[in-house]
């Protein structure tokens, strides 16, 4: 298959690109126009777009078999109003632009896989599956609009899947890589009361699940990307500290986190989401890393 990927140089995208290439697929990066200043070989295939200006060569998607849209500004950091606008527009505008482009060509892709997040559900104490309603937080509303932006592709008859990502774990990048230096020094810290539940998935399982969706024509719509075994922040901290050879003795009060990180703390670090990957499990997908402690053991931190 010819598969176009936005965010192909990112944390998930780079691992996915490598995995798809190993399967024999032809991977074509979708890149922002501002990232193309470095000269490229004449035979370097790519699709250039500018979500801010709403510019894309629609015909570049003609004959592409699948599109995977992962691009979007990192949610980490203090959520100023400017940051919130960037979080929103980097996702919604780019998704809508790609969806409209692939819907307009004669030889349409057979599938669009577009990123979303378990933040769709807001902070809920109960277990949620893909049929659960959206929350009412900023992140939940962002996810609702993010998923809705793919509508042009779905309406054009393209199989469309929104992958609601939990916290993606790998020592090579993302949040786990950022945590490791402190934990290795014995400074692993429980956040708030530690009772908030985190939905997580290993990078390897996230990549495998995307490949699985491509190969399963009956999978579409929202799909939770999270281990079947969410953990509390306290358990996460304890297990990570243990594998790093320490105990988790420190705690940061919730009010300090909210003061320092605003919505990022309230809607991610301190938020509870217990998302069950019901669609993946019912389709027969098997997680390589269903349990956190075994996953940490396997990656030799």
C-alpha cells in the first residue's frame, strides 16, 4: 500500500513509519510547508500542506491507499490562551484540510486513521468504552471537534477511524522518557493524591494497533488505544520507581501542579480516565504489553 503519514517524524509517527516500511508499504510523509526548507533529493516523495493557510495539493493524494494523520502540537506545558489556540488549530484545521483533500480526489484512499485522545471522555471515575459520551472540559471539546473534522472523508465513503490515544509509553520518547531522569535519581513523585487513573499503551502496541486497523476493514469510528489495565498514578509511580531501583517517597500537592501547569495538570496529570479498548479486543487484537509492571520489566529501564 501507499500510505501517507503526517507527523511521520514525531514520537509515534517515526516508529510507525519504520514498522510500515518493514511490512513492505510505501510511506509518504505529509509535511508542513515550513518544514521543507532543507533541500531534498528530487526523488524524495512527500506531500506538502499548510494548515494555517488552508493550502494543500489535493491531487497529491490521488492514488494514495491510506492516510494516517498524527500531526498536532504537544499538549505538554502551561496552557496559556495562545497555547490553547495552537492546540486546537494544529489539530482541527489540519485534520479538516486533509479530510477535504482526500475526499475530493478521484482515486480516494480506502482508509483515514486520524489521531484523537482519551481526553474525549473528560475526567470520569467509571470505566468508559467507545460508546461513552464526551466530557465537557477544554480537552474533551477539542477532541470532539478534532474527530468531527474528519467528517468530509467519512461522508465521501472513506473508512475513517479516530484513535483515542491514552498515554503512549516508550523509553525512546514521550512522557516516559521525560520522567526517567528524575526517577533514576530517586526523585519519582506521586502527583496529587495519586488516586487518579491513567489509561496507557506501549508505543509498540500503539503501532501494532494502527497496523491492525489498516488490515481490518470492519474497524472504523472511534477506537480506544489504551491497555486493558489502566493504573492509578500512585501505582504507575511505584512501579516506575521500583524498576529504577528506588522507592517513591515524594508527593506533589495537586494545588501546586495546577498553579504551575494550569489545564495541563487539571485535565491530564490529575484527571481520571479508565478507557477500555473494547473495539480492539472484540476484533481479536492481542496486546503485547497488557500490564504496566511487566512492560517496565521488558524494556530494561
